[in-house]
């Protein structure tokens, strides 16, 4: 580069900062700020509907658009405490890979579903709810149904298939639920539920907790799924009914956090101690812990109190492995860890009675953490069993652990 070119380029550069020191705190902090703005359901689904089954039961369902070619209906059942929106990103992925339609349901006591007895979460009641809903949705002929369930939803999917409530059921996928490990985890479940915050200041605040706590590791998925898990304390309506949020609420949530890391040092403090100018401008701010401030933060709470469902936990998971293996259907099990298998399923897997796939680098909410990979695995399984046709340029890969 010639000296003339250098001179011309220098004349177009912005003026340097006085003192020659870039504000490290601002630049570093901005690079670490995450956007917790919630997403709307219609970014992922074609329609939502409140289906009245009878006078006592009205179920909220979300559906993707009908496929261009004929294909199965993927009946997606969420886990305990979640809602149908937990499947949002998975639905976008799977419908781009195969010709199918996704049907996501808010189960009894969850989401925007309204029933007279929300506390009855027995496996029989939940299974019958699904069967009755399908009859209501498809009064003439129920299409081919492939059921996919996560955690509690996976257990209910097995009970639903075992009770033969849908004659057109063609297969089942269970995500990260195994009888042995589930029964062992029940002893510590109440402690886990007590460790969660009871209230949230805002919806972005709840999304932030969801990511920081590790409940979901995919922030994009948390933005759409978390609003379906909490309700407004004033209106007692699901948080999704408050969307979209006003700009002032988003701006306030962007600058406040109820979950600071106790072992971290703020960048402002670090930079301020490094120079005289920064030290003079640094002022310690004591956190507000008054009763009024704490009450003001109680804007949202959990949609369902899972602790009250303890009496049904054993019923969900007891005998689950045997029921799963004895289903006369194509079966698939997706796990977050190879150590999740119990003895019954280990023997069944060695006998080739079901297909198993382990997805690494994800938490319990496998389908939220890695929606693309889960969609690939399920799509490939449906294509190999000739239940669905590939859409676009999707290529089916052979399974591997």
C-alpha cells in the first residue's frame, strides 16, 4: 500500500478516544449481553385452536400447516411443567425434512388447557384425554398417528399406546425417560422443585433463569417455550397472552437481572480499579432488598405446581419399560446419556426390540437443546419405516449410538 493510500484511509477514520484507552467494560459487556425477548407461537405454527371435548374439558392445540404430500400426523406430548410450545423449534425442523403435520397439545393442568379437575394427572386420565381429543379433532377418520413424548409426556405416550386408544397409531418415539432412572430420580424431585424460584419479575427474566439454570441450553428455544410455563399473577392467564411485550418492558428487562452470579466480578468494577479515572467514577450500589421491591418482582409464577402431582409420579413410570417393549409398534428411544438405560431396556436393546439413539451435549430437554438433530433422527426413522417421504433435499442417515 502506497503512502498516498495510507494518508487517504487515515483521513476517513473516526477520531481516537482521548487518552488512547478503549472502554473495555462497555465493549466486553455488550458482547456478553443476551437477548431474552420472548417469541410468539405464530412464528412456528400455522394455527392454534381451543378444542372443546365436552363441558368439562377444553384443550389448546397448535398445528403446523398440512403437508404438500400425504404424511402422518406427529402427535407431540410435552413433559411435566412444560407446554405444547416446547416443540416449536422441533416442528419447524421436522416439517422441513419430511411431509407431515405436527399436532402439539397442552395436556391437562398445563398451558392454556382448561379442565374442571386440573389436579387429576393420572396416566389413565391423561391417556383418555388424548384419545377423546383425537376423536373430536377427526370425527370421520383418524389419520395415521405417530406419537412422540418427552419425559412425563413420553411415559403418557407409552400408556396411551398400551391402552390402544388410537387404532391408527403407527409408531412411537420416547425422549429421555426410562423407568429405572426415573424411579430413582423421584426421591430428589421435591428438592429440585423447591430449588426453583417461585416468582419472576418479567417474562424475559423467566427466560434468563431458564438458560442460567440449565433447564434449557438453547436460548432460542427458551424464548418460545418458557412463556408457556408461567402465568401472570394478576390476571391468572398464561404469559403467552401478554405477548408481544411493550418496548418499555423489554428495555427494563434488558438492564435488570434477578440472577447475578455470586462468584463473578462485574466488568465495570474490574476496569474501574485498573485506572484512576475509572476509580473515581465507581460507586457501590447496594442491591434493593426491601419488602416492597420483593413484592414488585412477583409478577409471574409457575402455571402448575408440580409438587402437588407427587401421588401420580409412581403411576407414570412404574412398569414403563415392559409396556414399552411389549408394544407391537415400531419403537424408538432417544436419550441424553448412554447411562440412562435400565436393565430391562438394556436387554431389549441388545435383542433389537427398539432403536436407540444417544444425543450428546444436551440436557434433559433434548428436543429443545438440539431440535435439528432430534428432527433428523425421527425423520430418518419414519422414512426407513416408510411412514413418511422426504421433503426437499433431506437425506436419511443410518442410526448410530
